[in-house]
C-alpha cells in the first residue's frame, strides 16, 4: 500500500542538522486520501519521540500534498536549500521542515 522510513543523520549539512528525519513516504495513488500516510507518519513520530525532542523532513517546495499532510504535527519551515544531505530538489528549492515533540499530555 505504501511505505515510509526514518533516517538518523549523524552529520549536519548546511542548514540541515544532525537528527531524526522522516523520509520516503509514498502511498499507492489509488489508495491515497484514506489516512494511510497519517498512520505511517504517526507511527514513525511515536518512534522518534521516544528518542528525541525534534524531528525533521525535507520536501520540495512545490509538494503541497506532503506539506499539508505534515501540518497536523506542527511541521514548519526551518530553512530553504537547493540540497539537504543526499536529497536534491526538482526545480531547485527544498524546504527543511521541523517539528517538536508534544508535551506529554498532548501525545497521541
Ligand atoms: C503525500 C502522500 C504521502 C499523502 O498520502 P495519503 O495516504 O494520501 O495521506 P493521508 O490520507 O494520510 O492524508 C492526510 C491529510 O494530508 C493532506 N493531504 C494529503 N494529500 C493531499 C493532497 N493531494 N492535497 C492536499 N492535501 C493533502 C490532507 O490534509 C489530508 O487530510 P484529508 O484527506 O482529511 O483532507 C501521497 O500523496 C503520496 O504518496 N505522494 C507522492 C509521494 C510524496 O510526495 N511523498 C512525500 C515526499 S516529502
């Protein structure tokens, strides 16, 4: 149906810091808008929140579906760059997005 991963970068790269990054989420086109990416992302963030107080992902500035998806966890733009670690961006503009771990009472 789809997949997603987390990746720990142990070296900074420009504006992209050391830390836990969400990556690679893709849902089969015919199965989108059913909450699958939300479920995969909640599971990955639960894993990260058990280990760190902040999480990152990088996204093409034109990828509004991904930006909207991640808004529910409070991801906000932290930097813009033509590359982040090993990721380049078609069109040349990528966003580094950052969210912080919710307070214990607000964890889902
Ligand atoms: C982005 C992607 C992973 C979303 O997967 P999904 O399973 O459809 O997402 P969900 O059903 O969990 O959507 C949750 C919310 O995200 C937002 N969202 C998802 N797709 C959207 C779209 N095409 N346009 C606008 N908002 C969108 C909506 O707020 C949605 O809630 P709603 O359906 O109640 O309106 C999917 O479109 C995809 O695989 N895209 C191609 C790969 C990609 O761009 N990955 C991200 C790389 S950073």
